[in-house]
């Protein structure tokens, strides 16, 4: 048995330097190296252009991606609007009826349009025209409800900022009695008189 070349490791033939692969396969019966050949030949690893350099793997910084442009909402079509206002029921009336149901679903973790549509259908809730909910209609419903919530919050009067306390005009240091009085008011210190 000739020991020409250098074995590059493993239980199968990765490659031999100096010896053709076909000769190595013939010696091993085409199934890789025999155990005695692996033990008899001391493995020495040679550097290859396909091998990574020694040491820790290089950290490649990801190139920051450009922000995605905001998608414009398509206006609700007449065919979809029929599902939200039909006959004597206005869109606001339908949304008033559905809002507590949808917010309850959202509290329980069902926020995706497919989940909302599935659960509304399971509960027997129909659209204004009596149809079952589709994912697209549930998406429109959620959009209308969130838009309605935004409008309500915008119309709500904003809280007036709290009036700051006027700083004490005296710059004199506090006495120990005044400090004890203030701390007892906070419940930190009990005064004993």
C-alpha cells in the first residue's frame, strides 16, 4: 500500500494531494478509506482556497436597507361597502355593533384578519348584507375600526399640562422639624412629640 499524498480528514474521501481520487477509491473499494488506512496515515490538514481563515469567523455588517415606502390604502369599493351598510343599516351602526366583538377578539389575541373572519363566521355574525366574512372584508373592518379609534382620539380634548408648583420663595435651609414634618406627611418618618 503506497502512502503518497496527504489525507484531508473525515470518514469519506475529501481529497488527496498527490494521489488521484480514483486510485484512493480503488484501494477502499469505492466506499471511502478503510479504518486501518486512516489509522496508518497521519492526517495533516493543508490550507485550501476553499477553507476559511483560522480564527473567529468574520462579522459582516448588514447593509442598512432603505425604508419601504408607505402603501397607499385603496378606497373601499362599492362592492365592499355593501357589506358595511345595507338597507336601513348605516356603516356607523354596523361598526357600533361589531366594535365590541372585534375588540374582545383582539384582547384574546386574535388580531389577524384571517382569524377575525374565521371567528366572526364561527359565532354566526354576518356582514350587513347577510354574507359570511372573508379575510379581505375582515381586513377592511379592522381598518375602519382603527380609523374610527384614531378619529375619536384626535377629537378628544387633550389633557391640560399639570400646573407646576410654585417654587418656595424662601431660600433658607429647612429646619429638622420641617424635614420631619414633610417626611411624616409622606409616611416615611413617625414624629414623636
